[in-house]
C-alpha cells in the first residue's frame, strides 16, 4: 500500500502557498517533508490503523495538549511514543483548514528549534 499521494499534493500546495522552502523525501514507505533541514511533517502508512496518517513534529509541549484529541495518535514504532511527534487520522485533516492547522503547528515548532 502506497501513501496517499493526494495528501502529499495538498501538503506541497500548502507549503508552496506559504512560500516555505521544503524538500520531500520518500522514507519507509511514506513521505516526509523537510523544512530548514529538519523533519517537519509527513505521511505514514499505518498497518494497524489501515490508512495513511498525517505525521506532525509539534514538539513536547504542544504534544501534551494535542494528544488528547480524538483524531490524534502517538507516533509509536517501537512500543515507546516518540516525544513531540504525533499522528493524525484522516478525519483530523480531511478539511483544508484542519490540514493547515497541523502543518502550521509543525512549522511553528520547526522554526523554534536550531
């Protein structure tokens, strides 16, 4: 199963509209968007969930409040969630305004780290 290419196009379009320089890379069957040389957001195929998930690197502080939302899952590959990273199920990014919310969160954290 390939990642959701339509979602990839939506993310690209949003970043281009905001005039954000990015590089997208295929990784582990998914797609990652790098901003300022750092992982910012991406798409992951989750075998347990059975669909493409949006991944956002939002930082540990935002994680604490956002993970409580029904559309969020911890980013967990090894049995231990990765701090500051979150998965969002499709219901959480179906609308453009919702996708923009998550990408803005990731961009905000991205710009705060060196």
